[in-house]
C-alpha cells in the first residue's frame, strides 16, 4: 500500500513537471534568445525538467524499467550540462564525472537497443538514436574540457544543443510511454 501511494505521488509529480517542462520549452522557443522572458522561462524549464527527470528515474527504478531509467538519466544530464555550459559554475572535475557517467548511459542505451530489436524495432531504433546522441555529446563535452576557458559566444551553441536535447528527450519519452496516442506504423 505504501509503495502504491509513493508511485502515485511520483506519477503525479512526474506528469505535472513533465507537462510544465514541455510547455516552458515550447514557450522558450518562441522568445528571443537572451531576453528577460527567455531567462525566466529557461529557469522554469530547468527546474521542471530536473523534477521530471528525477521523478522518472525514481519511478523507473522502483518499477525496474531500465530503459526509462536511462532516458531519465539522459534528460538529467542534458539539463544539468546545458545549464552548466552557460553558467560555467561547475569545475572541470565535476564536468568530467558527468561526462563519464553519460558515457556509461550511452553504452546502456546500446545494450538495450540491441535487446529491444528482437521484440520492438521502433523502441530499438529510439534507444540507438539516444546512444548516438549521448556519445556525440560526450565527445563534444570532452573536447570542450580540454579548452582552458570558452567565451559566451562559444557556450551558446553548446547550451542550445543540450537544452534542445533535453526537450526532445522529454517529448520522446512522452510518446514512448503514451504510444497509444500515435497511429500504428
């Protein structure tokens, strides 16, 4: 009974924060980059996404749905590293640890993709795409770590890539979990 209450509470938090993140994410895309509303909506997107990814990770862990667990970690990484790229608040050691952990998530996506190809070609393809994106972004992050300091102009494309990846991951996870909304392929 306690587990059902916990899962119901997590699900409610997940739905509200996920809807908020998607709504804030779409709103940000309609605003001029760098203006006051972009920053305000960006902060709202950031915190909604953090809550959403954390609740997804917890629910997937308790339900032992590993591929959703890793999608949650992917989203969390994208949001943290996207904000970090523009804020530059974490040191290189922390960035290295985040990148290393994301590499592990990328390998997990590959393993699950190959496993899913036997039962669900679509889910296998989606997980393979997540693996490729994870490895590509980790490669780019490691390359950035070699630089002593990057300018704000160099940070903006990194920030944009990471935050858009977080947004796409959220929308993709929504459609994977709620696939009955999509027409059959």
